[in-house]
C-alpha cells in the first residue's frame, strides 16, 4: 500500500486532481464586486512594477492554467506585466506560504481550496495561517467530484444503478477500498463525509495522485473513488469505469448526464473543489479592493468563462466577502470531519 512521502505528510493539504484539482461544500455567494474606476482612484501610483501571481503547483497543472488565463487580461487592466511564478511542493502550501510572507505589495496567489481552508487543521505546524495571513480576493471556479467505480465488480449486480451500487457498498463493509491523492485531500475528506451520509465503510488507500487512483480502480485494487470530472469522464468513455453521481447539490453542467448524489439516495452531500485568488493580509486594503474587482470582472467575461469551462470549472467570480463566506463554511464542515475522524498529517 502506498504511503505519502515525508514532505507531503508534513505539509499536507487538499490537492486536486488531474493535477491538483482539490474541498468543499455549498455554493458560493457571489456578492457585488467593487467598481474598477473607483478602486483605481483609491490606489494612485499602484501598481509601480509587475504583479506576481504565485502558484503552488507545476506548469501545466490546473491552478497554473487558471492563473495564466488571468495574466494577460489582468496585465491589460493594470498597465503592468503580470508574471506567473510556480513555487511547487507540499500540496500547494509552499506557494501559499510565499504569498503569506510577501511584503512587496505586488504579489498575490492562485490557490486550491485546501490551502485556504483546512491546511492548518491537518497540520498545526504549517508555517502560515490561512485565516490570519491571507486575505480573500475572489472565488474563481468550482467543480464537483464524481463518485466513480470499475465498470464491472464481483459484488455489484450487472446493470446496477447508483442506489444498487451503494447497497452493494453497504453489504461489502470494510472489504471495499477507496483511493485518494493523500490524507487530508478533497477526495479523502469528501469520501469520509460520503461514508457518514451513505452508511458505507470502505477503507482509505492513499496514492500519489488522481491518475494513479484511476489506475487502481482499473486494476481491481480499489472499488470506488471520487475523481475530478475530466478524468472520470475520460475513463468512462473507454468503458472501464462507471460514473455513479456528482457531489454537488444538483447536476453539474460539467457532467450533465451524471445524477447528483441526492438522486441516488445520499442526502445533504454538497462537496466541491474550487480555486481562488488571495493576497497577503498586509497588502493595503484599497489595493486588495481594486484587484478583487478586476479579478471578478475578468472571471465573468465571456472569453475567460469559456476558457475556465474548458479547464473543468464553472465560473463564480465572487467578491472578497463571497470567498470569505465560502472559506468559513467549508472550514467548518470539513473541520468536523477532521475532528471526528482524528485526521492528521502522518
């Protein structure tokens, strides 16, 4: 059985998917955003140099693609270059720490939800505190995960629907296993939440990432997993995996043909991964307000909305308050899972 390496255990946070996709539960409240002209008037002389967007994941990863989608329109709006800088490692926490400690007034970060919510709950020794050291700017995109299983399983009747699949999972108890990209990730905490809601008891097996989880199901080592939509659909099209339900409150436009978990009998499960921009808490409030307004406006532009959808995100483009509310709600919900299960960095 695979176990995460020491660095990953020590830092841990939610990670997402097919390259960092990662937590959460409730639909974002998209409040009104500040008007760009008024914010610009309140920040004379800023920006005085290029703006950095720090991403805690490698080039080509989902957070990196999102950041680069914003860099050109944001540069045009600010009249300064916008540089995407990858500071990779520890599930995005190395990059998050770099943003939290930035003092130049020209650095922000693109984060997955775990970095802004439960990272500190998983590892109290984390060198930054999401709530104290980072200031919300805008929730950019959300996506459900998809409960996925091998197309054929000995314990599951042929042609079984989602309800019959979950009945089989209840009968199997701890003879079944589920895979995730590691302890404390969206897939891990989300499946623990699903276990409580659905009355099932599969055993957790951590893997290096979502692609390896999918391979584990194809090889028969795993009986189920929560996967990002793009990866789940790609494997379903080969006929090797089946899609049971999405973890959002209703059906998702990203996978419209897949029922919600409520439709297959699991109530009160609303789990989404998301990404968002945040700034160092010490960045001047007028500068943060200007950036928040511009980022939300860019997110909701037709061109960027289309690009984000292709990347696997439904666009939000919230105010700082909307993102703060989402952080608060998700931290509370997933914090309960962490406390009840005694989950900690290993």
